[in-house]
């Protein structure tokens, strides 16, 4: 079984040698060839994207490895949602996941693994719902402020926070844009004079920017 070893430390003054040595010995005792070692040094476990983790997941998706093994679960990730999604991806690719020191093995229906996977799934769903509620609350706050004519003000919510809105649509005179164009102004010059983007100015004349 082709095995991928993953190790991580949070600071550059630490090293992964202890993790790597124990993981190598674990694979050797079982006669599993190590297809690759993926080591992130000085990278927080809260980050979803890490150079070596990303490379390992790509190799797993390409079926270049059959099993991913880590020393402790927090070496793989600290975010519940990320852990849940990553383990779900590995399962969908038919890649086994083993956490050596915590008796977690997705290839075995043991109570510890089943409990962990159910907990991760439940908490990840809860996190997604909380994010969705915050987004909906932000949109409602924006709609209320828009109805009250407060959009565009730096602080327009009762809490004093900026509303979570994207780029506001620029309102400008198309007639003025046409007039400037007739005066021989370039798209770039018109955009600057009207305080709009070149793409917006170009769409007025249905021509590319210059």
C-alpha cells in the first residue's frame, strides 16, 4: 500500500524529525512503502491551504497514494470544517486516512473513528449554518440601510460597522461621456474625468478600452 506521510510544525525553529521517524517506523513494521513525505514547516494548522498539504491532496486525488498517515490529528488540521471536508475528499478518492497516535483509521469501523467522523460532520454542518446566518444578517442590514437611503455612507448601521457590501454601482452621466468622446477624449481620459473604471466607460461606447 503506497503511503503518504504528512507532518507539520507551526514555527520554523521546530522540526518534524520525531514525527517523521515514528511514522516511517510505523510503515516499515507493516511493510508499507512510503510513496512520499510531505512536510510543512512554520505553517499554522488553521490554514486550509498549505504547500505540502495541497501537494499531497493533489497526489491523493490522482490516486498516486493509497493511504495518508499523520502523527496527530492536529498536525493535519485544526479547523473542524477543513478536517471534515479533507477526510470526505480522501474517502471519495478511496484513500485511507490514519492518525497513528490517536487510533483513527478510516479503513476500520472502530468506535473511535466512527465517533470522530460523526462529530466532525455535525460540527462542520453547524459552522456552515452559522456562516449562512451571518451572511443573511449582513444582507438584511444592507437592505434596511439601502431602504433608508444610507448606502454610500461610511458608517450606516446602528452598530457603527461598515455594511458588508461589495463595490457600489457608479452613477454618472452617459450624455457627459458622449460629449467628452466627441471632444476627442480617450476612454482612459473619460474614465478619469468621470471617476469611473475604463471598462465602465468603454461599455458606454461598446468599444474596447484604449
